[in-house]
C-alpha cells in the first residue's frame, strides 16, 4: 500500500511538472486512501478544467511511477480524472460513502 502524505504528493508534482512550466498538469489533485479495500487502494482524483490530452495522460503516468518508486512499489494507485473543478466537501462525502461499502 502507498503511504505518502499530501506534502510528499506535492513534492512529486513539483518534480514532474515544474521543469516543464506546469504544462499538462491537472488543476487539482486530491488524495484518498482506502485501507479497507482489497487490495488497499490509493485514489488520486485530479481535475482538468481546460483540456485533457495524451500528453497530460502520459504525465500522470510519470507521476504515478515517481510515487511508486518513492513510496511503495507494490501499491495500488488509481487515477480518477474529472473534467471540472473539484469541491473538497463533495469528495469528503464521497469518501465516507465509499468507506461505508
């Protein structure tokens, strides 16, 4: 299972996106971890409000690899891509609902 914090996710994002001037970066990324899932799963929910391109998808894969290298090679990371700005309150309610399943 991945065990990284929001700060470590932020650091990985800087390492992946900052050299390219944040081109192809999502506008937001939220971190959800469900230890009760089988296998334990980390959901990275990201929003793209302008456009989602192949280059953006490939950068997400690079970010995933960086996170796995740093925080757990056997982790289960799932990207959830949204095409609108995300609201933290809605995501919190969704996390509670998913946890209740």
